[in-house]
């Protein structure tokens, strides 16, 4: 899985709130804090990838499905059709993750759980 997709899943888990408690209960606060710091600073390295995988394993052990989404979003137009579907996706303004969800008309932009910044709308990845 692409590291930016892992970061997006990590941010979603942080906004849900359970990951902080689970990490503290299992002696993994340092791993969680290191991952948060790396994302905030834009250090998308192999160490961050490893830390996120460890946090995913922790979530799986807690009888959940884990952190990473099982589906990949995207769009492939029919042959001869307009390649732009017009759909928008909430995305990290720093391009550190793959985004947060589909933009809906009149929706208030979500805030990144990691940086506290407002997400921006971008075209759905193809």
C-alpha cells in the first residue's frame, strides 16, 4: 500500500480517538508520537511506514479490522468518454496523504486531525 494512503488512514484513526487510548494501554505511545511528528513535519520515510504498520497491527489485535482501507478509490472513464468525472475529494493541502472523503455540495471542509489545517478539494484521483 502506498505510504500516502497509509497516512490518510492514520489521520482518520486519530480523529476517531481510539488509537491514542489503545497505544497508551499497550506501551506504544512512543510509536504513535513518532508517527504523528513525522507526518506533521512531512517526513514520509521508511521509518514512518514501519511505525504505521505497527499501529495497524495493534488495531488488528484489538479485534478491529485494522487501520488500512481494503478498497482503492479511483475512476477510469469509459472509452471515448470525458476523462474528468467532475467529482472532488478532500485532500491534504501539503499532499502528505491521499485524502479524506468525497466533497459534497455545501459541506464544511474537514480539518486534518494531524496538522489542524483545513483540507482542500481536488479532483478524484484517476
